[in-house]
C-alpha cells in the first residue's frame, strides 16, 4: 500500500477515490474471516443483551437500573470508538481484531460465574468496548480488502449481514428460552466461534501510515475536518435507521395502533434496511465504474446517490400528517426511513473506504461510527419527548428538521461536495 502522493485538495478528493494500491495478500480469505467472525460475535452479543436484561428484571432490579445497565454497554462503545485507531496503530490490525474477539469471551465468563451486580456492570462495559472496537475495525477492513469494483457490493453485504444479527440473536434467545441458563452458554459458544474465525484472518502488511496517522482525539478532529459532509450524512443515517427504530412502537401507539401492530413497525424499518443497503452498494459500484456525463466520477456518483436517499427520508417524513388519518401508511414510512437511513450509512462507508487506507481509514471509520451512534442516541431522546409533549406538530417537526439538514447539506453540486 502507498500513501497519498498529493494532499486531499489535489489528489484523491477530486476523483473521490484513493490512489490505486494492491489488495492485501489473501484478501478473499480475509473477507471470509471478517464476515464469519463478526457474524458469530454479534449474534452472541444480541442474544446476550436481552438475556441479561430479563435476568436482572427477574432478580428484582428496578427498571431504571436495568436501563442504566443497557446504557453502560453503549457507553463502552462511545468510550472505545475514538481510540480504536490508536490501539490499531500500536498493535496492528490483525492483533486488534483478535483482541476484540477475545475480550467478550472473558466478559461472558464473568456473567456465567458471578452474580455480583457491580461485576456485571464492569463486564457489560468491557463487552461494549470490545463491540465498538470490532465495529470500527471490521468496517474498515472490509472496505480495504475489497477491490474497487466490488467495494460497494461487499460493504452492502456486510451491512446487511450485520442487520440480520439483530434478528437472529433475539430469535435464538426466544428458541432457547429467555430464562434458560443454556442460553448464556450458547452465547458463549457463539462468541468463541467468533474468536476462532478471527484466528483465520491472514497477516496484513503494516499500514504505510502506521506511524504518521493522527489517532485518538486529535485523529477524531482531523477526520471531522477532512470529511465533514460524510460525518453529517452518517448522523442523519443513524437518526433514521437506528434511532427512530427504537421509538417506532411508541409512535404506533400514539397513532392508535394496537401493541402488536405498533411493534411490527420495527420489523418494517429493519426490513427496509435489509432490502435496500445491498442494492445501494451494488448500484454505487455499477454507476461509478460505468461513468457517464450525467453521473460523473466515483465520488460524484456516491454524492448523487446520497442525495436520493436524503430526499427519500424527507419525502417519507412529509407523509406523517397523513398517517394519523390512514394508519396503514405507518409501515411504508418506517420501511423508507430504515432503508434510506441504512443506505446513507452504507454509502458513507463506501466513500471513506474509496478514499483512504490503513490507520487513517480506521480513524475515519471510527468518527463515522460515532456520528451514526450519536444520531441513534438523539433520535429516541428527542422523538420520545416530542411524542409526549407535542405529538401533532413536535414529532414531525423534529424529523423534518433532521431530514431537511441532510437534503440541504447535499444541495451543492456533486463535483464540489466530492472534494470534501
């Protein structure tokens, strides 16, 4: 791999693609290992978290404290993400992935062999930190291990696969029994399988920027300055895909839907993500590598696709006033929110992976994950408050504001935006 020979304003930012470099050796094996290890680890994680929450409630822990317990896991993601590039710079990419796979095994052992509440909080914090490290590094490695003409497809498949773990993990828990001790052992077995798959990751050459890349908090600021638009797009994607999904049942109840129909809105949003992210990635590949005067180069093509997704979120939000009179519209609106939001994040990841490599790519991926997660955290907080105090005007106003910001940011010409 080679460093960028020109500064961003003169080199890769104009075309929206990093300078050509050879793929890491045994890249196909690397992709298989990353996909497999991430799948097993995340299925175990999303099986573990509801199990622990239900176990705490069964032991008489208050709802508020149980909520703090779940939030502690997300706190671990937030704490770790800005420093993922610093750890990668010190250890290397493959050892860092091994670390992210090994630590959750220890954390689950803590849940298995102790009932101390303070130790459970410590273990869930560590589990969240490992999940954040895995999230950032796996996304970056998938982008770097993919040839340019297949990067969009591979990233789209990876994001879709991650989305399925949100469903498979809880489904396995329901099959095993939410109160069964065997469920915790299955979560451990899945996590161990993720660790074994991680050992298959081939050796990666040292990143050329391993000693020069900005990491830590200075690296976060550097990535924000380098890709402000992409980070903002990631925020909007997290707001509509991840954040709104968590309060869709509340929205359904506010519309007068039954509990079951309100809960199914979450499935509609998840279905939108699962069905739209892969086609978006494949379309980005096809249009970027068959350039024409209308769509422009790779960077400009991705910007145009992001603009389409931003318009979809805005258009779906405009329908909200009609939903109260025709509640059946709620499911299609949720489908479009989840699908367009997921596509925004996918396209942003493809864009970063096409511009950067090495530790710099890990750092920019970390900031994108932070932006996405921030959107995912703010959406339920702001949305739930609006539903409680201003359900008629406040809720659509908050959503229109965020969707409108996304549309406004992407209004300038793709040629100009591709330089950011």
